[in-house]
C-alpha cells in the first residue's frame, strides 16, 4: 500500500527497537481520508501482530501513540509608523481549521521489517 498522507521517519535504539513517526496536517475536507489511512496502518498492525500490543519494555511486540489537534491560523497585520517609531498590529480573519495528527509506532526488529515491507518504506 502506498501512503499518501503519512510520511514516516525511522529511528532505532541500542536494543534494536525501531520507531516510525509521522505527522500530517489536513483541512477538514481531507480528514476522513487521513483517518482512513491511519486506520489502515493500525488495522494492519493489530491483524499482523494480534495480542502483542504493549510497551516494548514490558515485552510487547509493538505499541503506538496517536495524537491530534485542531489549529486555526490568524494572520497578524503589521504596520510601522516611522514618525512614532512604533509597530502596530491587529488580527486578520481566521483561516479554516486544520487537523494535525501524529502517529508513532514502535516495535521489535521483526515488526519494523514487516512494517517496512507492507508500506514500502526504506
């Protein structure tokens, strides 16, 4: 499967455990597609390593952390009064909401290799 929203970075610790982390930020109209992609990744993990999700230090084969937030951007309109040598500012019109989701997966060497193969990661 080719991922369209999640672009994972990989790191590894001294014990051979790996971590894949991705962040995606989308407008509200694309949130269902992003959520579907995250569900595909998590469904694969649960199906491929059933009953093995737990912190790695407690003997788990894989674990995950999923977080999200909503963000609004408000431009700041700046002006400089050269006579007074001062700035002034006022808030502009708020932009549409963006949904930012972070997904982190950690796992054993076996989990990480299977994850790379399934999602075409190098």
